[in-house]
C-alpha cells in the first residue's frame, strides 16, 4: 500500500508538471528553466521536437547521475526520467482542447501553481524530478560548489537564451511563473509540518515542567541558565509544539507565571523521537531494495 501511495504521488506530481507545460508554458510562449527550457531552446534554434529534447536530456542526466552518484541516487529520479516525457507526449495530444484563459498574467500564475504543486508532490514523496537538477549535484560532489547557486546559474543561462527570441511580455510572465512555482513548491513541502519552538525562562520551572509533561503531554528539555543582570541561576524549558497546542501552552505558562520570559519561533522541520517520520524519509530506499 505504501509503495502504491509512493508511486501515485509521483505520478500525480509529474502529471501536474506536464499539464503546466502543455497548457500554459508552450501555448503562451513563456520562458522556462530545466529540461523544459532546453526543449524550448532546441525547438526555436534547430527546430528539434520539444518532447524529444526533454526526453534525451532527462535520459542523459539520469545516466550521468547513475554513474557518478550511484544506484540509490538514480532511484530517486527513475520515475521522473522515463514517465515525465511520456506524460508530456500524452497530455500534448489533448491539451489544445483545454482553454482556460486568454490573459498571459493569469496563465503564468496558474501554470506556476500547477508546476509548483507537481514538483512539491514529487519531492515530498522522497523522489526527484531529475533532469537539470542532477548536474549541480554532480558538480557539488567534485568541486563542492553550492547546489542552489549552480542550479540558479543554469536556469539563468537558459532564461537569457530564451529572452533573445521571446517578447518582453512573455519573458516577464515566464519569470513570474518561475517565482510562483517556487512559492507553491515551498508551501507544499512545508504544509502540515510547521511547528513552534518554545523557550520559557521562569523561576516556576518545576510547575511549568508539570504543565508540559502532564497537562500538555509534551516532551521538553531543561537548560541551565544564568540571568545577565543579577547573575541568578535558573532553568529554562525548551520544547517544540504544534500550532494547535501553542495557544494552550501560552495560556498555561502565563497562568502559572505571569512574568515568565517566553520566546516562540516557527520551525519548518523537526527530526527526532516523536517527530521524525523515518518511514517517509527512507521510502525511496525501501522502494529500491524491496
């Protein structure tokens, strides 16, 4: 069942990505990065078939990733490498009948939402969209160049090439779509995982410890602290709670000690006992070895 969910999540994500390309990027002539950008460049300068360029780029990058990074890394890009080009071809056969808007601005936002949701689902499942994500990872292994910086440089190079033959309106809309894609992808990746780190300093730490453990059923860490002005020794309570528990915790703390010093910080990832879903993290490896 988990394998089925793993595969379906990736397939849905790749389908959304393919639809964003065939419904919005290509019909409206937006510029784009990744293998989609390579396909657009190849089609314009050399009249190559768009889907063939994307397929060839994905396969070549997959082979490079397999040789350099190994079998486990290649497994994370396997489905995207071979299924995404198929979905591109299949959706291209009927997307000419899908007409949602004539407004380029609306189209670039809608395309960005689809692409961001698709990429987010794929990455959230523990897989990768492959393609032009692979070269920066390979370069990082050999030269320790930052992956994000190299990836952005590759995308920027592609965008500059496309800007030479794209109208300014299409170029701007393409950039807006890329920003929308990134925003939605990040929302998908952090959805449901936002927690709050709470640090409480109070002389009533014993009563607050009881509140955390017995009333709220939350784990915590006691830290030895010393005040900066009076040099009084005390203890601080450090814990991580969900958004729904934050209000109860805050009310409980100030009911016990109205003068308690509290810091609340939003965190997007927490790993450890009672927090880490190792099943999800290792899903790709289990899928390969099963």
